[in-house]
C-alpha cells in the first residue's frame, strides 16, 4: 500500500479487533484497505460510503478519493470537517477510545510491535486520541482529543512542517480550551431538585425530578 503498514500477507487472517488496533495505533494502510473490502466488497464502494457519510455530517469541504488518505488528486478536507468527523466518532462510537488510547501493544503473538504515532497519548493529561496522518503533500496532521473534568475537546492541526510542531500546536489549543472553558453539572437524571406546590390536587406538592442530566458548557470567569 505504501505509507504506514504492518505488511499483511494475503494468506494471513487477523480479527477485526486486531485490524482496528493496527489502524488506530500505527495507521496501517493495508489493514484499512482489507477492512474496506471486507465491509463493502471493494475500496471504491467503501469510498462511496465515506463520501455519503461526509455529506450527512455536513463535511462540505471534504471529498474522499481513497480509504487510506495517501495523496491523490481531488482527495481533500478541512480542519473543520476533520473536527466534525472526530466528534461523530467520539460521541457515537466511544469504544474507539479503547484503541486510540493504546500506547504500546503487539500483534502476531508479540512478533509485531505497535507504538502509537500519537505521542500525546503518553504525554498529555486526559488524552483520548485521536489520529495522526502525514503525507508528502499534506505534511503533518493531527486530530487530538482529550477529556478533563467532564469537558471533552478536539484540536485539529493540518499541514504542520514537522511532527514536533503538530503536537506542540495541538497542545497549545487544548491547553487554551481547558484553561478558559468548563463543562459543569447541575444534576443527574433522577435527582430531586425541589418541590412544586399543587393547587386543588390530591397532593399538596410533588417532587421536581430531573428527567435527564443537566450540564452546561461555559467560559470560566463569566
């Protein structure tokens, strides 16, 4: 496939769990293609699904030409669209963090070592992922996610001149978010928050109970 891979053999069988681990931890392009073919029958059919989902999410600056992200004419996206895609993945499929938070692991009975390309997983407090990417045209890119005190943030860096810069810039953005914003809880579903007086009722008052959890995103100091 070129780029990052784990050198899959055509006679080799890996589980979906192993494939996802290789994709999320070391950006294995060969596993990405194998999964695409498994799910939709061909890479072309899978890419069509990718573009369909992109439209559904409002990723209006994105056109996928392949499933692995290697440079190809017409294959492009934006930082905003990457953030939309990242948020969808984290909120609708939180199990992905079981893979994106792995720092080191192995496949093939320990013969193939996996070390996460996202260094923030090891070095940034609360890091939950999400994905690195780099090509000769796109340079160094990163969608970085982290959660602290209930507040989850996403920072997207594109076309950084070096891998060091993408991590330092993502760290600055995340630090800014955690320093200036908070996600506060006012109660959980089922909590009793008070009593309401009832006129001409069987009971003189009833309990006011939260139907769902009450939380608020706010700027600190305001």
